[in-house]
C-alpha cells in the first residue's frame, strides 16, 4: 500500500510514509469491509461515511507539513484512522465528529491503541472548536460547499488548512490554504471525491 499507492505517486514525507506503514488501517474498518482495508479506494464505515483511500490520507497529511509540535483541529473523526495518523505526527489533536456513535467507536479504539494526545468532541464540525483555538493546522475530511468562516477564524497566523471544497455530487477541489495575516493563500489543489460535510441542520 505505502509503496505502490503512496510513494510512487509522489508522497515523499518520510515521517508520513513511516506512520502509514505502522498504523494498522484494518483496525479502523469493521465487518466484511475489513478485507478491503488496504485497497486503492475509499471504504464505507456506516452512517453514509467512508474512510478515505490511502493515497488521499497520505496526501492530506503531507500537505499539513507537520513537524511534531503542532496543535491540530480535525473536522470529521470518522473511523479514527486519519486521527491516529495526526496523533503520531503532531503534539495535540482536537477532533470533532457530528455522528455520536462514530465518535464513541473511534474514541474507544484510539484509546485502546494508547493515544493520549487526542481530545474528542461530538458536535458540528463547521463550528470548529473555539475553546481550544487558535490551531496550527486544520484538516477537514468531508466536502464543504465553501470554507466555513469559523474554521478560518480559528487558524493561527502562518498556519495551514487542508479542505475539500465543492459540490459533493461532483468532483471537488482539495485545497491547501496558508493563512498569512488576514489573507488565505491557496498553495496547491487536486481533484477529489468526499462525502458532504454535514451540520446540525442536515
């Protein structure tokens, strides 16, 4: 998975590749779908949610430019796989999930894996987690029609956000944004497909 799906497609961050090799992806997928854990595609995890394909997880994680001291806001805990990656590579992870049952399942698994640098919130990810802002990085694992203002507002200066933007029924744009003062500079993007970012109005 790491060699053929990630490294050969341009994932070059040694720390990201190492963590991809060490975190057991299959643990974050249950039932018959577990056999598909290492395939080059997203896998359903219930509640109309998916675990992203390995390359996309690696791409988004690499785009965050993590060095180990960052405080990260993750919007969309989902299976907890991306959360585990972040917890391995950063200082603190604050993860928000709107589906309570998914959050409980992921929290139990991540705790069993020994992670102690993750805080969990059942809530509307579009609102972020203002009590713990500002964040050095923000990563959103579902497609937003536009970038939520609250998430922009919770970024520290010279920080990064990785977020898929666009209609969930179409190809979206995975945007990498850097905050410089009051400006947000788009540094790179690729096409992607994510489930929609839902809120309490959905």
